[in-house]
C-alpha cells in the first residue's frame, strides 16, 4: 500500500504539482515504521535469548 501511495505521489507531483496519494490518505509510512520497529524488537529479543 505504501508503494502505491509513493507512485501516486510521484505521478501527482509530475502532472499536478501536488502529492495526490498522500493528500488522499494513502500515506502508510507511519504504519511501516511501527511494523519495522516491532520486527527489530523481536529480532533483538531472539538474539538475547540465543535463538
């Protein structure tokens, strides 16, 4: 979904001059950041436990 928003933003900026994907609520960067943080925390916990 984030990749689609980025593509929409790129096309919107090129044709209209505005990031249309982000303006329409397609921005998912914060969700991606949360999931990456959770994944990193799980990896650290596994390494700490020797898994």
